[in-house]
C-alpha cells in the first residue's frame, strides 16, 4: 500500500518521479488568471484562523458541504468560525475522490507542515496547529504568495477600476512578485443585463466620454485600455455563455446601442449581434496591443434563484452548460483572422465534452508568430481534477502540440490555492511517465525535462511576454 499523499503522491512510475522532482517541482509559478484582490496583496492582510483563509468565499468548499447535507448556517451563515471549520473537516474526511480532498491536504502540507488526514477526529488538532502558524507575521497574504515561489500574478480587473493598488505594488521593491491587471470587460459586454446602462454611465464618467453610441462606447473602451496598457496589462479575460458569431452592419449595431441606452429591451438576436460586434472590436484592439485574449465559456450561472437572491453570484450555484456551438466559435476566430485582428487566444470550455472540438479549432488558426498561438486552456473549474486534467492534456497531445501548452492557473480567490499548480504538475509528470514507460516516447530526459519545464513555467513566460524574475 502506498503512503498517504507522500513525496511521490500520484507519481506511479520512476520516470514520473524523476520528471517531477528534477524538473517540475521547483519551477516558479505564473498565475496568469486568478481572482486575488490587489488591495489585499498591497495591505498584506493577515488571517486570524483557518476558516478565514480557507472557507471564506470558497464556493468550491461550500458546494461540497451542501452536497453532504450541511445546514447553510455552517456554510455562509452565523455559526462561529470553529463550528464552520468543524463541519468542513467532517465533510472532507469522507470526501474520497473529490479534488478538494487533494487540494486541501496539499495546502495543509505545503503551508502548515501538517501531514495527517483531516476529518472530524483531527479537526481540533488542525485548528490549533494552523491557527498557531497563522500568528507568525510571515503567514500574511504576501508571505503565503512568497512561500509558493510565485513569479507573476494577473488579477481580474474591471475597465472602470482605478488600478491604484497595482500602482502601489509596482512601486514596492520589497515584494519581488509581479502583480499586473488583466482586463475583464464582462459588464460592458452583457448588454442584456438590467445593470448595463448604469455600468455604461459609470464607464462614461471614468473615461470622461459621453456614451450615446457604439462609436462612443468604443472610444471609451480604447481610453481605458490605454490606461490598463500603461499599467503593464498584457491579457484580457471574458466570461461568456458561448462564443458568438452574429455579424451585422454598423447602422444596425448603432440602432441596437441607441435602443438599449434609451431603456429599450433587446431581442435575443439583437443581443447576439451586439456581443459579436463588441467582441470583434475588442479582439482587434488586443491584437494591436499585443495582448492575449482569454475566452471562458460553457457555464450556466446562478441556477438556484432563491439562493441567488440571498447570497448573490459566485456562491456555488453554477453548472456546466452544453450549448457551446463550435460553428460560432470557429467563425468568430475566422473573422478575426481574415481581418488580421486575431490576437493570441486561449479557449476554455467548462464542458469537458468540448476538449477535442477546441483542439481541432485551435489547429485551424495557428501562426508562426507564436508557438501554439491559439491555446486550449487548462482544465477549468469543474474539470480541474485528476480525470479532467488528464483528459485535457491527452486531448491536447492527441490533436495539438502539448509541448507548447501554457499550463496551469489557479482561477481562485484564495491565497492558499497555489498547490493546485503542484497537483497539475504531478498529473502531467504521471501522464508523461506512463507514455515513456509504455514505450510510446523515448526515455530522453533532456527533451522530457525541457517539455515539463516549458509547460510548468517557460511557455507562459514567453507566450504572455512577461518579464523574467525567477529564472
């Protein structure tokens, strides 16, 4: 019987062990998509107890607790921090097969040097052990980042954001981690939302441009992109239902924007036409600025309207959507390519059935200007577990160029999430090790090591044009 999550966890061959320990383990981390708060990084916040750092705002854990029948009082309610942690320990102790079991124990090991198994029986021991560690000033937000060997963090930032904390962090030479903004214009894209006009008014105020037309909206967006560019932004991110292709003439788009600005309700067709026109415009701007475009899609959000009214979005009530049309995604990229306006692009679908479709679409629009210019993004959200990561890596290897992959991200709001990179790296090395020991690839450690280090760090560094700090 193998030891519980020891140094060779998931590494089932000698090749896998060598690849991980000699090439993957110590690679710096480029977290090119996350939801950490730049304000909290700047303020270097401290946490009083493990519940605050581990359970606050973590809808992954909340969802598992609900599945186990835990009362909402112990999830987002008014139970004490210890009571919430106790309930989480009870649930996790029986969480066999769930990636949260592995993530949580890797976090306990790497940050707090606790190597047991968390359960109802050990909850009090872990509570006391971790909370004692958290009293050390080095376990602050910045300290946790530094312990994880992080090179670069890309936060997620709205076009109206002042970026004041990015400015402060950029000037702070005491913190050797690059923290840069990533452009997330979803509120400007979602013209069908009731809040759209209010948001456009806010954008108009920040950009100091009256927005009463599509041309004015584009002018305001360009102004804010210039501001983000001046703060070293190098990539965008979009949370889409699906990638839209619905071309329309300029006059029709102007009429749609005018109708919506006047308070009118749009048809589904009008919404699609605006979203396509807006995304096509943005893609061209990204290409001109040498930014990367990330498209996250395939999620159906806020399904439990009762709980949405109580708790709001991002609280654990989203699911995979199966409407992710390949024809529209391919047509959108094709239109950008024909206009010489296709930026480096990463496609992520929350639906794992889309893996092969994405990889074949990516192969249609590659370019000599960048290795794997169009990327299949890492297994995302409901897929960032052993099977999801293995399936994504295998599909990419089968139908694309795995050696050019930009690797893992956290997509997290937690300062303890960085062991997810280790989890990914172990799965990557396991898969490559199996292929080598099956005789499907030669035992050439020089080439294999180059592939592993590329996927774990170097490819992302080169692809996003980040300045090197760690290597």
